[in-house]
């Protein structure tokens, strides 16, 4: 059940990112710069991932944050392969190779996974540690 919830939460985070990129592609001063768009998304991905982690953990899930972040990021990568690349990148002349070898793409993946991990460390694991010390 944790994995299904992590996948659905990862899809939600991916949707937020997809919408953000879509909006930025219409902003005149940055629409032609993928680097600037990606750096802006790198800032937005932190609250997106933190919100996703909140949604994932709010019902008492205890999945390790690194595992949850990895599943959520892997979900986003699969959605990029199935939706973003064929529907957005290929029509613009891009390719799977150019999309998945773009270093800033992997920066976004790392930020997403790390944010979820730190949310878990600071909110879930720390709470368990505090509760455990009171039970002694």
C-alpha cells in the first residue's frame, strides 16, 4: 500500500512540475531558455516535494524517506518517458536522449528525492525518536 501511495504522490508532484514548466514556456523573457526554466523549477520543486511528502506521510506511513523519495522520483521519470518526451519534446525536435541526458533534469530528480528524505528525517523519524525516548 505504501508503494501505491508513493506512486500516486509522485504522479502529483510530477503534475505540479509539468504545469510549472508549461507556464514558464509562455513567459516571454525565459520561454527560450531551458536552463533558466529548469533553475526556476528547481526552486519550486522543494515546496512541491515537501507537500508531496506531507500528503504521503499524513496517514501514518512509515516508509523510509529515501525509499519514498526514490519511488516518487522514479514515478516522475516514467511519466516523463511516457508523456513529456513524446508529447512535448519530440514535437519540438528533442529526443529521449537529449531529455534524459540533460544534467539539470537529474538535478531536479536529486532535489525531489532529497527534499522528501529530509522531510521524513525532520518530521517522521525525529517524531518517532522523540516518542521512543518518552517511552523509556
